[in-house]
């Protein structure tokens, strides 16, 4: 039974949390101030801490900081900060102090339990071996040649395949800042943190980032887009570049779903990416746009070897055959993904990507092949078995 440390100075909050947690099957220890919290953290070794911000003796920020300091990166007890202050600044302060999540009081019991469950499974199942080897640090961008061609579908599912089939450490970034779709595709509410939670911080570091990333059940970490288009303006190209650079030091693959608009922000991502996959369908406007994008990338000196063309819905009738599209572009498609409307749309509607919920579907297998092709470029040694990583390459194809 997991032991939860509740730290709150109000007797009624203590009682309520104690009751809720016991009902849910946890054992509970209670501290009424910051000093006592630190003592109980040491003596009781709780599996998770619910930590109020305003406490006598030592406040919640102080407690979180002390714990993280003493842990020294060797352990990590999940901490959920309970705050009555709604300001973003306070949230960031809690996250910087080392909290993993925060809840604004008053909160719903079900939400508390769900967040706790997420954190417990995340920190309980950390894979020590794969954390020990240095990350590959490669950035792979997916760019849709026009709206609705499947850039989001392919980037999300490729990220999942790299994680589940190739055992890579993967973060997926929704860089479609105004109209990002990942919350819809992955069934995540607007309460989940986004990239704008980083913008109020003077400096982005790994600790702050870890607290803003959202964990998907597949094991892929997510950096989500803001929930409203206005908020997107808070993120500038420098912010984003710094964030992506930091993510590369933490993950094997940083998979980025990029915006179609070729502004500074997108160009800077494409420029820094190790591979750019242009997703398209075989129709005239895509052919025109792909030519324009290839030209724009050539102008910024982008190495053509890093560029891949992915033809989505390759067997759908568009009046233009694969061969005709290839000869119009004077190059071959590196990737072809077939048209499977039912699988794609039902994954989207249920918020469970097909690579995760239907790994055996042909569409998922094609995505696994794409993931394998990516991994073969960046982790070619011993067919992708980097030191310490289980050799699971080809697991998908073998099925
Ligand atoms: N291979 C496929 N077969 C059938 N349907 C697909 C396939 N790939 C994507 N789709 C469907 O196409 C639609 C658009 O996909 P998606 O949102 O991934 O495209 P996008 O390029 O990211 O679009 P946007 O311009 O809105 O960002 C979705 O309904 C998706 O389910
Ligand atoms: Mg999209």
C-alpha cells in the first residue's frame, strides 16, 4: 500500500484528504507544518507528497526545495503542490522548487486521485538502464505541405513507435502553437501544462522542463501547445530554441510537429532539426507547396540529405499516381503511408493513437518502419542497440 504524506496546517483539509485517500486505498501520514513534513518524509518514506504552499515554520516551496536538494537526483518522491494562488508565477515557483504537479484549491477529489495515479506510475516505473546511457539528442521535425495531410497523425504515432518498439526516450513537442491538436489526439484536458508555463521563468532548465512535460501512457513525454491562440504569442523563437536545445540533452528523440507557416519560429526549428519529414498527399497543391518548401530550405542552406518526403494516404485516389508525383518532384518518397481512414479517424476520436492502441494494424506497422528508418540513421551501431538499451529493434516488424 502506497504511503502518502499530506502536509497542510488546516485541520479540515487534513481530515478531508485523509478520508479521500484512505477510501482510495492509500495509507496516510499527516504533517501540520514544514518542519514536521521534512521529518516525516525521512522517517516514513512516503510514495508521494501532497504539499500545501502556505505552511507554518517552513513554507511548501522551502519543503520541496529541501527534499530535492537532499535527494540529489538519486531518488525522486513525487510532489503535488496544493495552492490557492492561481497566478502563473506561483505555479512556476512551485515547479521550480521541485514540485511535479500542482492543484489549485478547491479541487475535485477525482482529479486529485487521477493526478496522483499518473505521478505514481511515472516515478514507480522509471527504467534505470535506459536513463543511464547518454541520450542520442536528435531532433526530427514533421512538416505538413498543406493543412490536413496528416503531419500530426504521423508525428504522434512515430514518437510512440520510437518509444514502444525501439525503446527510445522520446519527447513530442506540439509546435503548432496557435492551433495545436495534441490535446485532442491524446485526450488531454486544457488543465495540462503547456509550453507557456515555461515563458515566465527567467531561464529554462531541466528541472523546470520536467515539471511542465506531460507524461503519456505510452511513455512518450509531451510538451503541449497552449490552449488558446493568443497565448501562442508568449513564445518567441529564442524561448523555443532554448527549450528544444535543453530537450535534446534529455531525450534520444525530440519529435516536433511544426507549424505550416514558414515564419522565423518554424524556420529555426527546421534549420536545427537533424531530419525534416515533409508530409504530403499526391495532389496539385501539395506538389506546388513541396516545391516551394524545398526551395525555401535550399535558400537557408539546409542540407538536402536531412530532408525526407513522406507521402501519406499513398493509395488514396487523387488522380495523381505515386510515380507521377515522384517525377513531378524529381525525387522519390522515402516514406509511403497507406490510406486507412477508419483506423486514423477512430484513433483520433478516441484520443488513443493507433500506434499505441492498435500496434498490429498495418498503418501502425508502416509507422514502425518509419521509426526504424529514423533510428537506423541516428543509432546505427549494433542495429540500434545503444549501450544499456534492450535490443528490441525489429520487434515491430517481426510481428
Ligand atoms: N494514413 C491516413 N489514412 C487515413 N486518414 C488519415 C491518415 N493520416 C491522417 N489521416 C486523417 O487525416 C486528418 C488530418 O490529419 P492530421 O490532423 O494529422 O493532419 P495535419 O497535417 O496535422 O493537419 P493540420 O493542418 O490540421 O495540422 C485526420 O482526420 C486524420 O485522422
Ligand atoms: Mg496538425
